[in-house]
């Protein structure tokens, strides 16, 4: 029953194509790696594009943007009368609570968890008894008086839904949210905590448009096509200041938009009235009420500083649009005043419509339309030849030092406590004219993947958690050095492995960009099998 949004030109909703091109130029200037972008104004999609190999229907790791979905599930349960915002957490999970809870723990409510006001100074890890661990974590401040970003608390929101409804959060949201606002639930994948509960703190993979649809629900006050999905008071609380977050400045000074307050798993922004759903590495869906605009972006902006650069760019983009506010006159707008004033307004509107029509046919508009259809990240290198190939063809190498994984070992294992994929025990390469097939053995199975050597990427399924799609490419960066890149296209991550062949030994250097801090690096050593 999904209803597609109307697609229009930027000029038709008061955005100049030149400003859109400016935004694309900024996003492609190097401070981030853009993956997908959608802009809605007045309920219409006026710009959208994905940088290949990313695409509209490929789900993307949301990191903490997932929190807004978890809060929405609680909001729907609240709307249905199943949970109260002032309900105590120890009353929801009495069997997990301490026998003698502290006074502050007794005061901890659903509201406090929603607004990051749990009063804790630390959060537990992902264990099978994580709810019990959470409730046994000291509440050292009166709930609601301090701010601490608490991803385990966000997962507790999912557990509240499970407890109150007897359904998994994904199942609960399917008929109450996804089906109603046009999200394909089968294309939503949640990481799971060790007990099977969804990782509400950062475990969702969804599309750019899914995120836009979710935040449109908030922008429209919790109503979708005339049906109320979220209670009006819940939306009001979720999208306005519920907890001061100025303390974040001491932890991450560059992230200026993290210091202005928090709603219900939604951040307040520096431009007055603007709010956003936010995931690490720049997964943003921004609602701008006074401009009737929503901007959804998925990207790889490693670290909060660079993600802040994306927000800075968006605020400058909004200023540019406001500078052209005279072009933003909607058709059929109501006009008041005297007859002469109405006549003057009609003439002004006709003039603006002519200007819009001319702008839509301008070279800039035509250039933008073409550009939005051709967005792409830089292609892989083309260097398929090396004299070493004949020496290593189909020879088996045994891993002697370090741990080599071919599947994804990203945040699923950190946040959800998921098991790591089986480590590689041995590997070999079979080269042909346009690709190389890498084969490897683990303790449990024999696996293989095809790596493009022709300047393209090859799609592979690499088992190892919630993320399985790996686009792989290879190139010889030196006579004895083979570089293999794996872009986990459902995430922000790209893994680069360099295999340096030195006689009967191979040195493998692995570098993976992660959501926080510098890229992780490790060195693995392998030797030629005696049987090879």
C-alpha cells in the first residue's frame, strides 16, 4: 500500500538548482563520503541521488539513528495506552531489578530513558543478562538532572516494547508503522542483543527514504494521511528540549550541534526549531519546520568532527535557500487584504511562477537533473597484471600470526555481543583475465569470493553477522603487493587488505574505517603450505 511521494524540481518548491549544485560540490569536496541524499519540501521530493555503488533500495547501517525508531515504537505503545512515560523502569522489569533498589533507581522512568537522563555515569556491555546488568548499574544522579549518552538505555526501549506487547519490536512496528508510512519491513534488518531483543541503540539497517518517511511522521505531528500514529503530546516532547546536553562539549568539543539539547532520541540543532535523528558517521535526517523541509543523508563521515562538517554545510545550505525566499510562493496560496493588495499579490505570484518556469528550464536546472542521476564514488584502480601471479597461482597459504576474517566484524560484535565470524586458517588465489577468486578455509567450512581485477567491483556474500554484502575489487599496487578492497555496501565501512608476497611468506595488512576514532589496523602473517 506504499504511496510514492510526488517528485518535482527544486525550483518548484523555492530551491534554486545552483544552490543544490553548491551542496553537491560541498559534499563531494572531501570532508565526507556521501552515499545517499533526499530532500523534501512541502511534502514533495525535490532532489534525490545516490553515489554508486550505493543505491535507493540498498539498506544502510544507521548506527544511532536507530534510536529514533526505537523511541517511535515506545511512542506508539504509549499512544495505544500500553506504556506510560512516567512509568518506573523497575515496575516494568521487576524480575531484573535489584532486591534493594537505590532511591534514584526507583525514580527512573521511561521518560528519563527516552531523553538520556538515566542518571548513570557508565553503561553495561552487551551480555545475555544485559537488562539485569543495566538495572544493576549505579544511578549516581537524580534521573533527569544530568545527561549521558546511553545506547544500552536505547536498547532498553526495545525491551520495553517486547515486555509490554509480547512481540519483537520489528514485528510490532510492521503493521503499526512500516506498513502505514510506506517502509518495506522485509528490507529492514535489526541486529539482535544476545537475548534476541533488537539493538535499539544502533542496530538497524534501513534506506535513506525509510529515514525520511519516519521523520516526516514527526514533522506532521504524528499523523500520516489523516491517521494518527503517534500521540500529539509524544511528538511534542520528542521534538523539543527534554534534557540539556551541554555536558557533551567536554567529551567531543568539535560536535557543536550536540550541545544544544535532546528530545526523545532526537537531537536539537543550532538553527532554532530544527531537530534531527542522528547516527554515527553522519546518518542524519533533519527536520526544518519553518521551511517545511526534510533532509535525509547517509554517508561516511568518520568521527563526530567530520559529521559536524556535514551539519555546518546543511545550515549554510538553508541560509542560501532563505536568501532566495522570494521564489518560494506556493500555488493557490491564500491572500488577504484589500482588492488592490490581492491584485498586487496575484501579479507577484504570476511573476514568481514565470521566474520558476524559466529557472526550471535553465542550464543549471538541466545540469543538476543530469548530475543527480550520475552520482558515483571514485571507481576502483585498474592494475590487473604482475609477474608474481604465476608464482602464487592456486598455492595455499597458512595463517600463522594474527587473525584474518573475511566477513564483517563491525559494530554488531561491539554493540550486540554477536559472535565473530570464523577466522581464516588458510587461503589461496586463482587468477583469471578479469578477476581473482580468493578461496579460504575455516575450521567449519570452505568459502570463496570473486574479486574484480578489471576496475569494477564484484558482489559477494560474506557471512559474519548482520552485514553480508561485500563489493570486492583488487589491484596490484606494486609488483609483489596485491590490494583487496571490500566495501560492505550496507554500512559505512570499507576494508583494505594488502597482501605482500615475499618468497614463501605473505604479510597481510588490514585497515578498516570504523564509526569512532582512527581506522583499525592489524598485521597478519601467513606461510606457504608445505603441501602446496
